[in-house]
C-alpha cells in the first residue's frame, strides 16, 4: 500500500515535535469546539501525539484513532496504551461499527490546502471517486450535525532543518501532475546524520481544484461551517 509512513516512523516524533506542530495548542483548539466528553475519531492518528494531548485535556472523552500504517500505530499503542482505541484501517474503506460526535484530521488522511485566494480539499487518497467514497463512508460514522475538522494547511515547501543529536531533516516538494480537476505533488522526506541517510519516505498528496473540492465535500454530505478560532482547522458539518 502506498503513502504509508513506514520508512520514517522511527524519526517522525523527533521531527514533528521540533517546531512543526504544537500539539498542545491544536488539542486545545479542537476541545474548544468539541467540548467535554465527546466521542472523537482521529483520521490518521499516526504515533498518537495529538491524541495524547487531547485526552490530557479531556480525560472523559472517548477517543478513537485509525491509521493504515502499522509502524505508526505501534508507537501510538506504546504511547497511549488502552486510554485510546486504536484501529488499523484505511479511511478510504472505513467500516467501524461505531458513530462519533466529531472526526478530525491533523496532517492526517485529509486536509485543506490554503492557497490564500482559494482552498483545495485533498490529502493522502488519490482520485475523485475514492475520496468521495471515503468521505461518504465517514459520514455513516458521524451523527447528523456532527463535525469534521480538517487541518487548514499552508502550501508545502522544501526546506532543511537541524534537529537534535546531529540529525538533519529535509523535505523536498515536487509537483507531479496538474490536471483540470486536481494536482498532485510528491513529498520526499529525509533524515540524515554525518551525510548518511538514516531514513526516507515518499508520500504523494492529491489536491482537488476548488470547484471539485466543493463538489466532493458537498456530494458526500459535508457543508462548510467556518474555521476554528486559531485557524488551524476548517470545520464541516455533516448534513
Ligand atoms: C503526517 S501523519 C499525521 C499523524 C498525526 N495526525 C499527527 O498529527 O501527528 C499522517 C498519517 O495519516 C495516515 N494515513 C494516510 N492515509 C491514510 C488512510 N487512507 N487511511 C488511514 N490512515 C492514513 C498515515 O499512515 C500517517 O500515519
């Protein structure tokens, strides 16, 4: 299966906790929308860093995380034990016997690319139909009027960053395809030390042009509802 994070799992936490994400503030932003005691579904829970902060803020919530990368889930399980329900599943074909008050994706399965004058829905799943199907499946896991919070992301850029212990992180973005409906780009991740590659991964991201984005979301039953206070999320409501 493509777009899994197996190649860089070992270094993922070091990178994202070195200034890439502030999980504490993201968790607070979610909680301010969702409130106490909710049933939360994280799409692409990864190593569980956001889940950990969220359940610290609201120990009474019922938090479920799904992910299709076994290596990422393994770290999440070590981190969270049985405080969270962790399930290996592909969001494109989600079929859990459960319903939730809110679904969130932070750099996970789906997101919204904020290009200033326009927004593009997209993420790790390629193809209009698979995304529509995935979102419709998700809709069946959400109660009426419940929310979908999609990370509002700035355009991805190529850069190099020094992490601790002499490890150097770099990401290179390469445009791959640009069609009337969508564009795709490859995100190449590298972790190096003393000139040697410690770990690498290649992820393909698909972003749909604004009209198609609106169509996919609306035909899957999601209506735009605003943005979160810190503008980290675009909020959609399940009709
Ligand atoms: C960049 S990580 C983000 C992890 C976590 N949300 C965080 O904030 O650190 C993206 C995660 O989404 C998962 N993912 C991507 N596509 C997926 C899919 N179709 N179904 C389930 N998980 C998926 C990947 O395996 C990876 O763990």
